[in-house]
């Protein structure tokens, strides 16, 4: 069973779109169920969903009025592989993120720094191993031009934590057995979550393996570490 909800719309325009695969014998009862849930959703904040073993798809509209995912600081250490685009990449990644800044180091398989990416609230800088320094207003354009493949930093800072980028429309697939995000589709990217770390007392469920792809590029990110403390100062390679 797969259900599709629309979120982020005004109360009077909210709707629930449910696709239920059933035999033709139960077609009438399914239509009645759809109508009943639809009317219930209009008349209140929304029905409580309790389906085990289903995937629910939520369509989220961008809105400044609804509660957005928190942009908490984080640090991760992992491995990144890229295929497609004009160039390929396979190596390590170290990333420290705050709401105001990003610092990303990309490493060769032997551990040498091949690129450094710095983002603040006004620009993005990319330093290569030559060394040469480039800058642009966003990381997507800069990495595509210099590295030969696009790093979707605006969305990825949320996707790596299992959240959607709040400023554009998104579709989220949720496994209702454990409320785990299994996929997000946003801005032409398809993000699939293949593995998570176990839930800990002081930490939420965090992804361990995700793939994000577009028609022209495929990226796999394995997160080896989610350090609890992002530390202070500049990340050292």
C-alpha cells in the first residue's frame, strides 16, 4: 500500500491523495475510504495514520509559515564516489556545517587534499591542489565548472540528515513501520537512503549510506563518522 499526502498548503486547500492497490471486488469500499479520509482531513488537522508495512509519500510545499527542519550544526567524515558528468571522483570527505558556514575537504584515495570548499553567507570558494582559488555565488555552479560534477550543497546539507530542503517542493517517502525516511525527490534529484545508524539516547536516527542522482550524475555517500562535537576553529585535513 502506498499513500500520498500533500502538506504545506492552507487549511482549506489541504488534500489527501491515496492510491490503494486492491482487487476490483473491493473497489467500491476503497472509494468510500478515500472519501471518508478526505473529509476528515478537511475538517481537522489531519487523520492519524497507523499502517504497518507501508510507504507513505508526503508532498511538502515550500512555506515560510510551516515548521521547517532545524539547521543544526554537524560534522561528518566519510567516503564519496561520483560517476557521470564530465569527471569522476572517488575519495574521502570531511564536512563541517553550521547555518552560516560550510567547510568541506575532498581527499584522494591516498589521503591527499584535492579540493577545499568554503561557504559563507555571501559566496563560495573552491581551492584546488595546484593551488588555485575560484569563487562563485553558489557551490552547485562552482563545483560543476571546476570539478566537472555538481555538488548540490544547498539541498545536501539537509539530505544528509534525512531532511528536505525547506525552500522548494519536495516528496518524501516514509516507512511507517519505524518512521524512517527511505527516499526524497527534490529539485531534480532522487535521494535514496540505504542504511542508518542505530538510534542512540542523545542522537536521532542518522543516515549511514545514501545515494543521490540526477539524469547526468550519480553520487554515493558513505558516512563513517558523525562526531557529536563539531569543535571550534578550522577543520584540519
